[in-house]
C-alpha cells in the first residue's frame, strides 16, 4: 500500500514538473513569437520607408539629398514623441554642451513650442530679452521676416543666437493684444552668473537663482556665507526660483541638499533599470535652521521644481507663489557616431513623497498670483494667462494617475487664441508700463530702491511679511515656554 502511495506521489510530481516545464515553454515561445512579430513589423516599416525614400529620390521635382531626407525623418519621429526629445546636429550638440557651462550669446529666453508656435517659457534674468520686457507665455510669431509656424526649436535657437552686438528682430503676440508688436534686440553674452543676492532688511536675506549651471550651488553657498558674515544673524531667507527654466539635475540636487539633513531629494523612474535612480541628502555639517521661503511661478520649471518640491516635502521651506510649469521629465543626451546628439526623454522624476509633477507642477503652500488682478490691470492687459507643460502638444502623461482624456486640454489660464490682426507695431520694449521696465529693476540700488522693488513685487512683499511673522510668532512661543 505504501509503495502504491509513493508511486502515485512520484507520478504526480513528474506530471507537475512536466506541466510546469511545458507551461514555461509555451510562455517563452509566446514571448519569442511576440518579439519576432514586432521585429518583423519593424522591418516591414523600414522597408516601406526605404521604398518611399527611393521614390522621392527618383520622382521628386528637384534633386533630394538623401542625408537631409533621413535627418528630416529622424526629426519627425522625435517631434511626435514629446516636446523635449530632439535630434541635435553636430553644431547644435556642441552649442548645447557649451550652454550648460554658461558661455553663449543670444537674447536670453527659454523657449518651447505650443501648437506649432514658438512660445516663451521664461526670460533669463539680466539678458536682452528680459530687459526688453519679454514674458512667459509670449508667442514669437516671427524671427526677422521668417514665420515661426512649424519652425523647429533648434532652428529657432540658431536664428536667435549670434555674435555679440548683432541685432535680431522678433514679432510678438501677447494675450490681450489686438496687434502684433515688433522689437529689435541686440545680442549679448548670456551671463554666467546664475546667482544674485541682497539683503532685504537687516537679518532678512534674498538669493535669486536664475538657472542651474555647473557652478550654481557653489555660487549659492558663497553668497549665503557672505551674507551670514555680514549680517551675523539671519532671521529668514527668500530663495527666488521664479522664471528659472531649470538646467543641470545634479546642481538642483546639491542646492536642495544645502538645507536637507537626510531623506530623498528626488527620484527618477524610466523603462530601463539604469534610469531608476534615488538621490539622497547627505548629513553634512553646515545645515541651516533659519526660516526659508521659496518663491515660484509659472516660469519655474524642471530643476527649479525639483528644489521647490524637495524642500516642500521635507517641510524645510514654505513654497509661495503660483503653480509651476510642470516639467517633470528627465532628458538624456546620447552622443551619436556622426558627432550629432540625441536628446531623449528617458524618465520621469518624483518628489520625495513619490509624486510626479509632470504636466502638473508644484502647488505652492501659499498661493500668491504673479500679477495682482486689480480692475486696472484687467482693463489694461486682460486676465493673466500662462503656458505650462500640460498645454504642449505630445506632452508625456503624469505617471501617477490615469488622465481623463476629456480634461487633457482643460486649463483655466492657458494662453488664449485671442483675435489678433496682422498689423504690426514697432516698439522699443514690451513692458506693460514703459516707466517700469525690468532693466530698471536690474540696476543695483540703495536701501530706498530695494524697498521700492519689494513694494512693487507682490510675491516678494508677501514672503518678507511672512518671514517677519514667523520670527514674531517664534519669539512669543519661546517666551511662553520660559
């Protein structure tokens, strides 16, 4: 009887193993069949492309350079992926590498494409574009006499850049305008300095980071240490990341780490394992415990959103201002054998709490509009409207929750398609109020000038008052404990 049971168990085990192996073979065969089918489909598509290229070369009305045709096909493929993936020709690739180090000449604006129209994400502080009054959301309709409709970003960048001292004219449309406005800018060297600082009032510091370059964190800590040495006691600091279009990821991580003792700063997740990374804070000496407020607005994008999100999640700072741009994707630059480069979106990044801000942005703890919506302002320029990542064609999805297709284009403050005539007005600058140009705000001033600048800046004024309130409240609480 026992032998019969053993025989039965043995047969059952053999049957189980056979079924398992057979099931594994079926799964493997199915996977291989799927891979083989996809590969076959790819080859068929490549064959179709090759046939089309051959027909174009033989039959098109003019002779076609096959290299240019293939390059155009590559660009078309990448354009349909997302707004931040692109093919960089050898010269463009060299320019990009130079730009991250900071030395290039142009007009100084971060641009993107919305509905085939070149659109300003944010002007870089202190540059010709900033001084002439360009703002986030401005649509560049023409560069010189060339329409920007369907113009690639790299082609637009090439036209906007040029030798220092040369001129370039651009035609702009802004929400609320009924005619186009044309301005002429003199190209200049875009400043290497991405950090500027000043003392708002005794004990209250202000540091502005306009973009993240290779030396940004060092310049930031140097400015902070100099301020501490001068003021002795820092009662509060305003970190201004408004209109900061981003830059180098490692610099954003290092700057956030200046204020964080432990925990995740940012993480990235992609399709392949190499893109899954976690950046943690280091428990170094020299952390700061004074109250910190981070200013953000619609032009704060990418690396600046990483810093704001990390400090917000770790409750090291109060984020104040307007909803940010929402660029929560990581681009990897892949060098190609012909000297060109491939800029490819390879991952999303996530805040310490595990939230993707892609096409969403950082929501401030305290919402303070970029522009005060007074009756006078609304009558003069209309309701303020801004472009964000979610408004860009082919933007990648958030990654946290499924998006409702019926709401994909829904936004309260998207740059509108206001009626505009083809008439052009030649102007000196694009400021809404010619008596208050950004150029004036750039000039270093005395205590009186700083106070005037604070009063004009709704968000900065609110931040300073809040810091003062925190100190008063903190002093009262300390006295009560005693």
